[in-house]
C-alpha cells in the first residue's frame, strides 16, 4: 500500500482520523500519546527504515532483586531532592566531553543560569550513579529515576487488543505489538508515580528537560501539581517524524495529550516547522549549534555519521578518501558511537587522510577546517549551512526527513556522484540560496524570562 517514504504522512493522518488520541485504559489513562512514538518507530522499521524497531532490541528479563534495589535508589533520589528543595528541577543528558568534563550541550547552558537554585537529574553520565554522588552534599547531580523491568503485555491487554485491530485494518506489515507497548507504558506509570511522590513533598517552580522520550510520566505528575515543564529542543524537528510532529487538528488542550508546558527552540524557524501542540513556544537559541560564517578555503570534507548510517557513510568516505588523497576527511561520530571508536577506526586504518572525530573538535572547529559537510539526516547539516559550508545530502535511508534544506544543498545517490560534486563544487554550489537562520545565539534574558513567567494552568 505504501513504502518507507510515504509511511510517515499516512501514519499521522490515520492516527487523527481514527481517533487514537481519544482511547483510554480502564483506569481512565489516555494511552495513545504514550505509545505513538514507539508504534511509529516499529512500523517505520517494518517498512524499511534503518531505525531499529523497539521490539527488536533485547531487554533484560525483570528481576525481583534488581527491582527492589532500583526502588530503594529511587527513594534515595527523591529524599535528596526534597531535602535540597530546589526552585528548578532539571533532567539532563551529559554525553559530550569538553576539557575532561562531561556536558549536556543543550541543557547545561540553561542549568548554569540557575544552578544555585537548581538540582539536575542526569541520565547518561555514569558518574552520577555512584553511591558517593547520591550521598554528596552540595550541587552534585543525581541519577535519573531507574526504569524497572516489566514483563511483556499479554495479547488480552486492552491497548494491545485495540491497537492490534487497528494495525490489521490499516497496515499490511506486522509488528510485535505487546513488546512494543510494554516499555513506554511501564515507564510512564513508573515515572508518574516517582514524581508524584516527590511533588507531594516539594513543588519546584519549574522543570527543564532534555527529552529522551521517557518523560511523559514526569509531565503528567508535574501538571497534576501545576508545575510548568519546559522541553529544550535538542535536534531538528521534521514533519516526517513522530517525536515533534502531531496531526494539525490535535491542539494543546486535547485531553489525550501528555505534553510539556513549553518548548524552548533554537530559532524562530522551528516554532512553526512542525505542529508540536504545547501551550508556549519560545526561542532561546543555542550556544552549541549557533555558527559564525567561515570561508571555504581548505578543500577538506567532514562526514557526519550515526550508528544507523555507519555502513553507508563508511563506504562512501573510504571511496572519496581514495579518490581525493590530497584532501582530509573528518569522520564525525555521534556520541552514541564513541563506545565503538576502536572498531570504527580500524575500518579506516589504511587511509591516512581520514581522521575519526569524537568530541575532540567543536562544530565550529570542524567547520573551519572543512569546505564540504556530508550526511544523511543530522542536525549538524543545518548547522553547517549556517556556517557557510557546502552541504551534501546522501539519498539513503530517511534523508527525506530533512527535505526543508534540499534547496540549499546538493543531493547525490552514489559515491561517484558525490565525487563529481566535490570536483565541480564552484559550479554546483554557486547558485545556492542562502539558508535561513536555524540557530540563534543563546539568549540568557529570554531564557530567564520564560522560566520566571510561564505558569501551568
């Protein structure tokens, strides 16, 4: 009926037309908004997307002992936060390393504005998970709540039964629906219970999050206690994806939504790029992604990788590095690839003009040393356009997610075509329209103002 390229638009239309946002569990919980991203991802993978289906990722079997330990740790986290009584509560993801310190390049600049009145829960930096960190006095970050193991839902579960009937009517591809639904529903109820207990003892003025997709329960608990929640934009939004894109008819007051109060964006461009039905949208900019324009004088190439594109982009880079031995190729890894640095480096061992980049270079440094920036789907491609780079988009996987920058870039379908573009860059890029502003400088005053003035009704 349709393929990987037409699936996203059809999915968004169907979920609205079929009234999925109105569906509830027996306890009254609206559940579609809690699981739609996982269902979208699993179906999209079934239709050929490189993103791995949530059901295909092995999950550890639930353990009674582990669950008891996790409950005890979560209780300690709540106690530590209630004791410190922060004005602001943050949820951060510290994955990048700068000067030997792990950073959340999106949330930390906001946290730094109010750090003496704030407590941060950290979900990626393992240093926060130590006993010393949990018991330390002062400003140390605390672990994020721990998700406990849950057994897959049965085929008789209401959500599984209802959505299974919907899937069978609308899609010819099948997914392991009980496994897909188990984790988002379990995380929602666990997070809602955890934060409800916390807010019953202390109500912060506002909550700021770098959203990793686990926070619906936090948003629900905060709204019940009239605490405003602010989600920081951490990537480029796309009408083709389900994370920040909803049907136009679904408004912010729809009872079936579990959303943050506000969305803090990189630039005004993103306010209307997709329909993300929150009540407040404010531009605060980004110190990390904002880029000054730099001249193209080196002839070198930066390739922006990610785990799902590693094979295609690795083969492309090896081909181009052999074709252009006089040029340097910077193969930029996504933070979730850093653990595979040794293996990825070995793939380029015989090509001395390829340098693997982790977080040892900032984006500004990378763009200063490069004239061309190549990728498939990445926020860094937008940042490269703002830096005046020659952006090249490989027609692979879900490259259509960034079709809003096609007119400012060169697209190619093969390594040979990419080599031709590089060889004829002066002619190929000469007439390109200058891209709009995707990233404004970080605006401390706008950030302070929204944290102080927006309220949860």
